[in-house]
C-alpha cells in the first residue's frame, strides 16, 4: 500500500518524538512492504517564527491532500506573551476546526511492566482499559465571545460555552458505537447540576441510548468522575465528554499508565484525513535533552495505521514491539524505576525499531538482563 502522511512536528519535544514515529513507520513499511510518503509542514511557534502565523495556508493544504496527519506538539515559553491570535495553541485549535476533527479518542490501558511507575497501587490500576472520547471542536475553546471586557467601569472577562445539539449528537453516538465493539458501557461525563449545556448533553445521551439497548449508559458529574478515575478506574469502558472536561480528565488518566509520555490519541472527522498526536505538550523543561518519551507518539502512529489505513496487523506489530521493549526493562526518564535501564529518546526509538524488524533483537535485550 502507498500512503501520504503529513508530518507536523511543531515545537519543543514535538520534533524529537515525531522522529520516532517516522522511523518506526519506516520499519513497518520495510517489514510489511508498504510505502509511506512523508511531507513536512509547520505549525505552532515554529510556524509563527517562519511565516508569522501559527497555521500557514501551505500546512492546511498539505494536510487536506494527505491520507493522514501526524502532529508532535506545539507551544513554549518563547511565545507565551504573544497576542491570542499569534499563540501556538491557536494553530492547534484552527487545524481541528478546519479538518472538522470533532472527536478525539484517547485510549488508556494498563501496562503490567509499568505498575511500579504509577503513583496508584497495582490492585487499583491492574486491568484498566478505558477509552476517552473527547468532543474537540466545540465548547469553551471555540465559543464567542471570548475576550476581555469592561463592566460598570471594571475589568471583566468572558468565555463562552456554546454547542449545537448536532455537535453533541455525533460525538455521543460515536461513543456508543465504540462501546458496542468493547465492553458495552458508556459513561457520559457532565456538570448537569450547574450547566445548561450539560443538561442538554444528558438529554442527547439519553436519546441516543434508546437506540443502543445493548449498551449501558451511566451519567457522572465531572467532579465525581475526576475522583472515580483515581479511586476505581476499572469501572470505566468508554467515557464521553465535552471539550474542556475531556482535556483535563485525559491528563488525569495518564497517571494510570505512569506518564503523559505514554498516551496516544486520534482525532477523527466525518470525511478524513484524521489527525494523530500524543496527548502531551511540547514539554519545554526537557526540550533538547534527548529525554522525552517517544512512546505516546509511536502509539499514535499505530492508531493511524489501524484507523486510517485499516492496517490492523501492522498496528499490533508496533504495540507488541512497545510492550516487549517495556517488558525488557527499557525506560525513558519519565517512567524510570529502580533496577530498570534508563535510556534516551533516541535509544528508546532504536529499541522499538529493532524489535519490530527482528524479534531476535528482543532476545539480545533480555540477554543483557540475564
Ligand atoms: P506538557 O505536556 O508539555 O508537560 C507536562 C509535564 O509532563 C512536563 O514535566 C513534561 O516534561 C512532562 N512530559 C510531557 N510529555 C512528555 C514526554 N513525552 N516524555 C517525558 N515527559 C513528558 O504540558 P505543559 O508543561 O503544561 O505545557 C508545555 C507547553 O505545551 C505549553 O506551551 C502548552 O500550551 C503546550 N501544550 C501543547 C499541547 C499540544 O500540542 N497538544 C498539549 C498540552 C500542552
């Protein structure tokens, strides 16, 4: 198969981890006989520096012409004082809107080899397998007005939480479809005791639930969900929620796997191309130190193979290689623990590649621990 992939490394560690995804995909191409064509575009602070805008038109064109988009991360202190329209994150919001990426899928599952890196007890996290479905193109991050203002001569500010009912409908329906292929449970997270938007969200979830008698629907207030995710994360199968709640809860979910550097994501639209990115940011504190964990980005590439290209076996090959490397004791700094071998970003990428290309490589790795 031949596929065109738009690659947007972005800022900070985005560049370092994207390199990992590309090299691993090249290894997949070599092993399975596919040709992946990578074309690079700018986004975020890098694009502001080069073109004066966080999302240049050429980048959008490139994405629209491609079969899928891989994105690293954007942002950094260099651009923190920019006016709102010239902030790196604005590029991220715009690409989501322009590609109509209405749902962000964030799987979280338990890695037995990482049980010692989670702050939670093994018996709490063992067996966690959760899929967060976050609405991505509505809510507070897009509603207008969003501005500083004046009220009675005093400084004031407004952000707007706006949703059309249809925007809620399509993402909640997707959650039910996904639950049907998993363990058949949807937890819809809202703040219906306070917010009118959440009361509509709940009604829509109930309406859709009538069409899915085989799927259990439960409602949970977001504050309770934040607690339950730590207290009893195994209760969750598919969690669906609006944009900002999903943003916050999925970072919380990363604690379950041990690090933000482990969580991949896929953003999907009705007509494609889909976009794949790790859930973490540009991590300026470790930029340039060859210390970032590339696994979230590599697993995002695996999601791309599965969801955009229908390459299930190839996606599993990447996931198995990651599991084997972790089982063999290789750890980047964020998931390091006593008795394991700490490696750099580039060493972790090499291990995953070698394992993918030649299963004998893993035997050599294990030999080093014998
Ligand atoms: P962050 O996710 O960049 O970092 C949070 C912490 O996690 C840091 O200590 C960082 O070192 C660590 N971390 C993150 N990814 C890691 C990885 N792969 N390996 C090892 N450690 C990792 O969040 P932040 O510090 O709040 O934000 C930094 C910048 O990133 C800001 O400009 C923010 O706006 C931006 N951001 C971008 C995205 C995105 O591009 N999707 C998401 C979140 C934040």
